[in-house]
């Protein structure tokens, strides 16, 4: 909790300082997409592609640089059919066991300059530092007329999260556009880190005059 408060305070400080300068503009982001589980192998083998969404509030320091405070939620469903098949447990079923992650923190976004200031296509690179709060849902295993619930929800942590990637903005007007990016995100868990690749898209709106 202290880490979350520190990050929030840092972003609010940066925002407060930025709004004191007329050349800096607030930016609103919203969107969602899919995430591919990558590592460790147990994660990529036994959990499905993740789905999620979120958004952020940024400050446009200049046409090339933005700082963004973001929150995104992603849920990865357990691949129950694969587990049952590999275990040879015909007739059994598994409900639950999802892996859920809430990412929050700060992104630094660099938008590449164009020789045409009116260009609508704006490629960028992006890097993020923050926290990932993750937990499992309970899993209920049924078969042979009986069932048992495994209390996986007791397994949860909040760890440092790092991310980096690239994408583009496509602006419809000087104030409104869409964005798409592909990243690699790593949760710095104790013992063995967890990695996944979000592919997200959404809307971008620049406020101010």
C-alpha cells in the first residue's frame, strides 16, 4: 500500500507541476485488448489468452513526450480442457482458477517526430514502471458425483511490474484519435517472474486549448 501511495503522490506532483505550465496538456486514454501468456512455461501452457481493459490520464509535455498514469485489468482463464485431457480425467470438469492482474503505474511515451507537423500517423515507443496486483480465483473440480473447491484465491501478491513496447497513434483531429501498442510486461514475483504480451487499442483525447 505504501508503494501505491508513493506512485500516486509522485504522479499527482508531476501533474500539478505540469498544469502550472500553459504548454503542457492533459491526455485521456481508454481501451482494451488481449494478452498472450509467455512465461514461465506453466503459465503459457495452462492458461488461455487474457482479456482486459483500462485507461489512463497523461500529461503531454511536448509534441514528442508524454507521462501517463495508467490502470489496466487483465484476466487469464485456466485451460481446463487441456489439464483434464493431460490428466486423463474423462468426465471431470474444472471451474475457476483464473489468473487476474491489475497493473498500475507510470508510462513514459516517446512519439517520433515527423517532417510533416500535420501528420496523422504517429509511431511511438513506450516504457512503464509500476506495480502488478495479482490473484487467482478459487477452482472447483467436479467428477464422479462429487466436487471439491481449491482455495486458490488465498494466493495473491502485489509486485513490481515493468513493461516496454511500441505502437502508434492515428489522429482524426488535433484533439482526438485512436492508439494501438504491443508490449512485453513482467511481474517481478519472488522466485520466478511472470511475463505476458498485451496487445491493446483504444481512444486518445487531448484536452485543453
